[in-house]
DNA sequence: TGCCAGGCCCTCTTTAGGGCCTT
C-alpha cells in the first residue's frame, strides 16, 4: 500500500456576493478525523458512506460591505440588509483569528479542500486575507475536488457540479444546498465516496497555499468601500 | 458613459472557440 503523509483535511465552502469581484458573506470550515475519511461508517444495506463524526466546525456569517448580486442573494438567502440588521461585522481580524485558531487545532499539516477551490474559494480567501495583510500557515495545502475528480474519473464527461456529483454517488440530492454549511457537508460526502483515491491524489497533487494568487488585486475602489463602512440597500455604494 | 469573472478543459484544437464551475 502506498504510504501517504499524515494530513488533516479541512473542508471549506464560502458563500459570496456573486461572481464579479465577490466578497465573502459566509464561510464554513469542517474538520474530520483522517480515519473517518478512510474508514467511514457505512449503511449496512447500500454500503454507501454515512456522515462521519465532525470533530471541529466553524461557520461565520459576515456583512460583505458590497451589494449582493441579485442571483447570489436569491441563491444563498443572505442579503446585505439581513446581515447588517443582525449586526454581523465584515471579514475582519476577528474572522482571521477564528480561522487561524481553527487551523491551529488540527494536527498538521493541514490540507484545505474545496470544490472548484483553485478557481474560486482559495483565491477568494487569499484576496480577503490580503486586504487585511493576513496569511495562512505556509505549510497549508490546497486540494480542488473538481480538478481531482475530473482527473480520477477520466474519461467521464458528465457534470461535475457538486450537487450533481452527490446525486450520482448517492442517488438523491443533498438535503441542504447553497448555505456554506450545507455545501461543505455535501462536499464532505462527495469526498468520502472517493476518499482513498482523493487522499492519495492529494499527497502528490495538492498545491501549496503559498502558490494561491488572489482572485482579484486590491484596488483603491476596494479601500473606498471599506472606509465608507456602509452601503445602501438599493445597491449604490458611497452615494 | 458603459461595462461588468476568469481559469481550466475539451475538441469540430493548437494562429480558437465554447462550455464548465464557483455565487
């Protein structure tokens, strides 16, 4: 059997204001013991993996200080109004500290796992951290299940949307979709279905967090939004 | 004023174009 370095896997999903220079509105991190990934409990009838014991979980909602795109607001059920009304601060130093503490609790090295992570979640997290001049531990690894599963299932050409993968593996749709916590659970179950291959794949193909570039560069416009600290619910910024 | 993502992958490809994937 191939020897695979001992890695802690942390599953990550973010909800955002949309697809154009997005800001994070919700972030969810889930840690599962390595043995739970490789030897999960299984349904005695179907043999399919059952949800494993989650050992650490962090879900944070935050006011993104940028108007939601209508499609994102409808999809996620979050809005600038609801988040601000509930007094949720933005992606600030407290969020950075929460992430740092969460990762520090895991037996290192940590490998973050996200679906389309290289194209979206990781560069987005990098952009948010850059804005605060913060960073993650340099030894942090990154695994993109979209890239990995496309590679492992070649020549499969069917959809690789997270929900479609879940349906394909488990024969039904996930219970929760388009909340960070719901999607991270869906991601975890998709990972479990292919866990031995993905764990081995990660050992040789995970990228370093240090190689993740921000989704977009910081601009003076970002700073002006930040400094204004407010936005109008109608969508205009700063008057 | 007007526009508004972008990287990756596949193929009817490579001097390109279109679809996928994330919200």
